[in-house]
């Protein structure tokens, strides 16, 4: 669980910066974020 709590804010910050720089990346960033959160949820237990 600790891994999830530390990765989440960092990924969100990076995603926010990338969205500001290149708004077209929004769909890819959201998809990657959801995949990462899902994998951490599945294998983090």
C-alpha cells in the first residue's frame, strides 16, 4: 500500500505538467495512469 501512496501524487504531478505542455497527450496520460493504478492494485497486495 505504501508504494501506491507515493507513486500516485508523483504520477499526477507529471501528468499535469505534460497536459499543460501538450494537451493532446491527455487521453494517453489518463489511460497510462489508470493502467498503472490497476496494476499496482492487482499486484500490490
